[in-house]
C-alpha cells in the first residue's frame, strides 16, 4: 500500500482562530501569539473529522501554518490545537523566519514532505482558494495522487479580509 500524507492548514481550516477586533488591530496581528494564547480558537468540526478519518486510514498527518516560527508561536499553536481536540498529527510546521510568501513556502513543502515521508498520495485542506488552486497544480506537476479540499466555514471571516500570514 502506498503511503499517504494528509496536510492541514491551521487558521480557518482546523481552527476558528481569534481574529483582529478592529481594522487598526490588523497590522501584525497574525504574527502575534498573544491572541492565540489568551482567546478561544474553536475547532472546525468537519475538518477535525477529516483529520481523524485520515489517521484512521493510516495517513501521516501534518499541520502546516503560515504563522511565522518563534518558540513562543510554536507553543501557542500547539496548545491551541490541543485545546481544540486536534491530536495525533505527526508534526506541526510553522513558516520559517526566512520565508516570505506562505503559498510559495507551502508549495515547496508539498513535494519535499512527500519525499521525506515516502508518500505517493498527498491530500490537503486549506481555507484559502488561491492556495488550494496552487496545491492542485503542485500535485499534478509532481505526479502525486491526492485531493485538495477548500475549507469554507461561514464562521471564518478573515480569509477575505486578509490573513496574509495565516
Ligand atoms: Mg488558513
């Protein structure tokens, strides 16, 4: 049986993460771990079910977020996932300090992770339509099987407003 990888975005895909309360609060908001540390981030149930189904099917599950890495952000993201009941994933990747565009970073990570885990099938979940489109092209280009699910939870309002780093 070929190995399967399942890659989930965090903000707006697995979690209804806390968003900025005002227009002014937007700048730098997603780089700040404090809202994740101090406010609720309810789970998006459909995505959690998909994650648990992936685990049950024997897939290696990865969570990958465009939130920029710092030890504090890593801890905050892991704690938010834990509090939301997201468990069993193999690794939580935050965007490295020296990376710019989240989409470009994730696009490069997909084939790299497929190689690392020896997977010929990669399924992905992301709330950003432009990322989902790009991921489909990456799968095709690298001859990887898999589907890309665009998560669109009506409770998540930040996708259209921003979040450039989420
Ligand atoms: Mg997102």
